[in-house]
C-alpha cells in the first residue's frame, strides 16, 4: 500500500545555508525562488609575489638546513636530510639533479657550510662535524670528522676561513682554523651563553641567545681570547632570539624571534652603549606563525628570511627604520610553528635563492619575474548563472606583462586555453567561461609572461587546481553522527583511533588535537586517543609505539565511471621531541588486499583540512573498494634522538560523489537503473522521510509537470513494470 501526503513546503539550502529554492510537493504547482550566486573572484593571498619558482626537488623524507656554493663555474646546493645530506647540481636552475648523498645518523637537525672545496655538516645526532671533500664535485667524499663534541645545533664559516660550532656540549662556541680544510685545528672557545645561531663578520661574532632573549656582540680578532663587546635584551624572555644578521656597514643588526607571533627586529647598533630598536617586521599571517633564519644578501639592500609556514620572504632594508616586504614565496598551505621553510641560501653568483622546505625538499627561486595572484574558484553548486568568472592579478617586477592565459580541462586529459584580458588596465586579468556539461570537475591553471621572456604559472608547484561544477550526485555521506561499519586495528600502545566528541589538547599554546568535530551541527568524529577532560596533557593521549589504522566500510563502486572522494582530516606531528618525524598515510584498495597511497606525508596541519581525490586515477572501481587512515609513531623513546613527535589525527565528513553523472528519469538511487528501490525512495521523498538531492529531485518529476506527487509514483511503477 502506497502512502502519501501533501507537504506544504520544503526549503533547500546549499552548504553555506543560502536559500536555493522552495518547492511545493503534492500540490498543483511548484514555486522556485533562486538564490543568485555571483561568481566574482577577489584577489587575496596567493603563493608568491615577485619571486618565481624555477624548480624544486623532493627527497622522500624531511629536510633541514641548506647551503650552496660556486665552484668550477658551477652552482651547487647541499641540503640536510633526516639520514644525511644531499648534494645537488643547480647550475641549470630549471633542471637540478642530485649528485650523491653523505649518510648520517637519524636527525631532523642538520646545518651545513662550505669552505675551500669542502662541506662541513653538523647535526644534533652524535655524529660530530663531518668533513666532505668536494674537490671533485661530482664525487663528494667523507674525509674526516671533528669529534671534540658529539652534537651541535649550528655551524658557521667566516670569510677568513674559521669554523664556528654552536649549540654543542661543553662550550657555547668552538672556533677552528680551516687552514687545512680537511684537518681543522681548535684555536679558541667562548663560554658565556648558549648560542643558538651566529654570524661572524669583520672579526665580530653576533650571537643569538635563544633561551634568554639576548643577543651578544663578541670580538674574535684573537680567536684564543674572544671578548664580549655588548649584550642586549630583545624584549622577549624564553624561546625567542633565534638568529641574527648584520648589515655590511655593521650599523644595524636584525634578529628573528622563534616563537608564536615572533617578529623580525631591526636594531641600531652604531653605539654599543645605546642600542635601539628602530623597526619591526611581521608577515600578514605572522601572529599565527614564526620566523626561523635570516640573511643579508651581499651587495643588496635585501634581507632574505626563511619564515617557516610563511615561506621565503624578501624585505627591503635600505631604510632599516622602515622595513618593507618586496617579495615572497609561500611553499605550502601547511600551518603551524615548525613547518615548511627551514633555511635559505642567498649568496649564489647567479642571484638565485635556494630554500629547504621541511616536508617538500629543495626549492630554487628567482627574485623578480612575473607574479600571479589568484583566489581559487570554489565548488559551484548553483548553476543559475551560466558562466564562471576567472580573475587574476598579474604584475611584472621588470618589463611589461604581455600574455596571460587560462588553461582548462573537464577530464584532466584534453586541455584548452583562452586568453585573459586586462579590461580595466589595472593588472587584473579575467576570462569568462561557460561549460556545456555539469556535475563535473573543472581543472585549470593560469600562465603569464612578460616582454623579457620571463614567465610564471599558478599554481607553481602543482600542475593545476580544480573545482566541482554542478551538484555531484552523492553515493555516501558519512559524518559519524550515526551508525557506521568502520573499524580499527592498531599496534600502537596509545592514541588508538576512537569515535567520540573531541576534548582537544594544547602544547605551548598551540592546539595539538582538535577540540571540535568538522560537521556543521555535529559532535562526533574519529580521533586518535581522546585527551581526558581538563588534563590538557597532549602527551597522554597521542599515538605512541606503533601505528593505529582506521578502516572504512567496503563500497560497491563498480556501477560508476568515476567517483570523487572527499574527507576532512586533522593531523599534527610538529611538536614534541622530534617534530615532523612521523607519517600520516591514507590508502585505497579495490580488493582489500593491495593498498595504494592517496596521502603519504610528514606535513603537519593543526586545523581541519579538506582532501579530494578522483578515484579512477588510483584504482579500478570495483565492488570492493575500501579506505584506511594510518597515524604512526615512528620515532620512539630509546631510539637515536630519543622520543617522537606529538602525533594526533582526526577524520570527519567522508563523502563519495559521482562525477559526470547524467540522471535517468526515475533513477533515484543513481545506480543507472529503475526498479522497485527507486519507487521506495520516491515514496519516502513524498512523505517527508527523505530529503533528496537536487539530482534526485530532477529525476523524481517523471511526468514533467513541475511538481512531485503520487502521479509520479504511478508513472515510475509503470516504468518498472514495463508498461511505459
């Protein structure tokens, strides 16, 4: 027996709770009120400005500091890795290649410097200072090791050929002569305060006392008897004054504070008895981030900064009392304290800048060129406006912009392009596109060039960005507020996946585990070890001693040509004893046996983050598709380095959608067939027990009279019985 009743009105909203339409169901007419979404794109933050990416190279593991050198008319980079150091030829900055690696003990801290055809490698692992001959740069050879200290935090080589070792045991500063580069000779020490990082210029050592907030200026003319000339408090106690850089005239000193909201500070040091703060610099996101290392580029008025989550930045210091940012390249969207850009080297004869990204590897930049600022197009559900407006702000550091082009594809295989025009002659270029298809993914990127032959692309690292065009049909939405068939397997001793209402935990005022799920009006999500209420002890519930694995249900996707996977995740590993050393892994299988990586990363992101994957790019869509989410503690107490990072993860709002689906009248479960199951769904829609998607609504109006009622049920039954 079929049941139905008349529903007065159903309100349908998009994901932002904007009214899309109202429909009378069961009556004699349908009224639709359309919310008009204007697709006007504003220009906000983007990846880069006045700094172009020439190339980058991943290494499959976390990276630390970086140095470079010029030798035999070639340019090289040397970058610290967790298990050693990589030597890279960057003579052709567009095509770098790795020459070789020098192995070392496991550590996320490495510092590297070059002198006279030798590279010196320090680390906080118990490796001493490795000395590598690059007399033949294509064959780096380990020739000696300084063993006076077991570990060090940083090293420095001055222009007179003296090696300084800081952040080590016994002495705050060790000073070695490199007259024989393979056999350094200890000539002096300074033992006043722990120096975290230093710069030596004109026989003066500038020391950053990170734990006191002081900087020191030390006369090292007599290496055997260093004399402290001045000490100054920067205004912040605790972990603050991390690094220093001095101008070539030694009238100004710049300090960087390594703490949340830490500033770059300019100090007038012309009179050691009257040192004054004259200006400060912070990035637009600086209140949530911190600086790391800074360098004055010789022969210029540029301060080059590795600014962790804010990338590589260039600041004009021609007037130290008025610091102005002139260029930047933000390597990733990862947020947190100790993520992304570790170090930068700005002294190559070519003028190119090289940077080390913790999670991604080596980056080679050019200062200047063409900048493209673009706010990425978001998913578009409402197609009442039949066009999409693309906009980008394009500028050329030198020369004039000549060509700006939008490249787009509907299948990521067949690409088209169209010119973008500066209609208002103000640097804002635009293109308006219409698409014959809906319920698809649109892939696109933007290129620009100037009359000097310089060019750029947005995005510079990834091949493209994408957005959904139309309302993709839902296969499954799992917000974990109700029943599910997900399960957990674990070898970890703590931090095991569980379903619950997250309590949240904090370390150094930085959130480690989320304190709320992601679902609007929801409460629950899967989390790794819920912190006990009110303890605020992040190390009490984080993943320890192995891995914890969250398995999804098994899904039948064999009836679909393509499927989009979307989920929201939280992953933290950037705090603790060895930040950034643990792995987040998401995998997919078509048979619950052979697993393929969707994500494999050590990148920490202390916030909810959306991830999307087109599944046909990874597997064949079968009737046994399954997913698993793995959080692991790889670096345990007792291992070399002692103790791992604080590992926390969360997963919410898992969704599978059909790409490019053209609905069939009466096919309400979207399986490309019409049968009794569709009749049941239609009845549930009419009686108000099921809120349909837009595609289901379109497929429900079988007689095309503009409303959904029992007449459509009769029509569908006739189709199922073969009478129509």
